C-alpha cells in the first residue's frame, strides 16, 4: 500500500527544486544571450590557441611602430 498523503517536506522540496531549475534556466539564457551578442557584433573572433596567425602579428608590429 503506497503512501498517498503528501507531507509538507515534499512541497518545500518541490518549490526549492523549481527555484533552482528556474535559476539554472536563467543562467543558461544569460550565457546564450551574451554569446549571440558577441557573434552578431562581428569582427574576428580569435583567441589564443597556440598557433601563429599573421593577422595578430601584423597588429602587433603596427603597435610597435607607433
């Protein structure tokens, strides 16, 4: 025979789980929105990946000449 009555503890745990879930969804949407904004801004999206890129070398040389 299963227990049919719901205890107050179950309601509190459910509300906490919903709160944590909504917070997680909000964080994911924030990161996604920032990513979309960065991609839509355009330009080159380059990062340090341990390889030589002539475009960065040219920028560095122009900066040294000034």
